[in-house]
C-alpha cells in the first residue's frame, strides 16, 4: 500500500550502497534488474532518489555529468523510475524538478520513452533526435571487412580519450576509463597505425550491449560491430541514432530486429554537442 505522505519525503543523493534498491525498483516496473549497469551509473554519476518508509525507493534517477570537474558542460539523465505503487502521483515530476534545479545552468539531455516524453516536455525539455534500439543474434558478413580491428590495449587509452572527447563534444574520462573493467570487450579500428574508431560490448542480462560506438564512418562502425560479434555467443543489442540509416539497415540484414524507439531530448541547448556523424551509439541511453 502506498504511503499517503510520500510526496513530502525528501530527495537525497544515492550511493553505490543503494544499488540493490535501484535494481529492485527496476524490477518493480517490469525492467531487467541491470545491476551491472546500475553499478557503473552510481559510481560514475550521481543518483537521486526518495526513500519509501515501507522500504526501498519510491523513485530514482541518475545524472552523469561531463566536462571539467569544476564546471560540467553536459548532464545526461537516465533510469528515471517511480515505483508502481506510487505512480501517477506527480512524484516523478517532483524528482525531475529537483534534479533540474540541482544542475543549475548545466545543459541536460535524456532519452525519453513514449510514456515519459510528456513529463519532460512539461519541464522544458525539447525533442532533438531519435534513437532506435535493435537486438538479435548477429550473422556475420562474408567476406570480412577491409577495416582492421583489434583489442584495445592500455597504451590506446589516451588516444581513445582524445578521440572520444572530439566526437562526443565533452570530456568523459571518468566514464571511458571504466570501460576496461565494465565491458567484456573493448576494441579499436586502425588505419596506418592510427585509431579511427573504438567500441565496447558490455554484459546486460543475456545480451552484449554495443556502446559506445565511435567511428570515422559507417564502414568502420560495421567493422567494429562485426569484430565484437565475432567474440561473443550472446545476442547483440544497441541504440543507434536514426540518422545512421545505413548502419541500421545493415544491422537488420545481419539479424538484429527493431525493439523500440526513444526520443533524444535536451534542456538548455538546441542540440547535443560533438559530431553526430561519427557518434553511432551511446554507452547506454542512461548515460549518453
């Protein structure tokens, strides 16, 4: 039974100790528990939530900030959830208002579901793009790509960070440096000894999620996906900017099917920074 005074409870910062409560909240709303992803988000980002006096969380979300530590250039909001027993009471709106106020002048972005979009529009977020989630067992091309790929090494990390900042449009060192331990695979694409793209595949339930996917062009993106698929027996899942129609068509030809669409929304900026033509898929829609 819901508490009659839940709308008056304070919003607090979440910590990694709240991981299982966050996973319980995901499960309560019919989402996978995604404990691995929650662990990354609660350490690389800042969680916000409201405790339920009956136990667990009434609501939660995570904000991952990018740019200089002293002055964030972008905040990505994700995992916005309200427990079923407290839904449709304005609690999600209250949490989001708190987060927007807390972030002050920092531009914000998020991926909205169809049901969540009206809430964000009411807070001043504007639709600036779309992403399509695709999932399935990948069937490789024949013959293989001419683009050379290999596993990333520790020595590649500085180059990956520079390339990522150039294309993403902001420094996300604190997230990308976690990829070697978070992901099962981290691979780079090379041309004449120069890194022209990189991608990771990380475990999520029974899938391997491909992201980030950063590449010079579509052929490089295809080669990175193919190389990741060649080293896993799990289905692949990824969220691709719908402007990359060539990559999406190729993925569907290779066995992945459309699962859902999300609306990319921004607050305080007309569009996302960086170079979308080389940014094919996010690390996760929850963190950008």
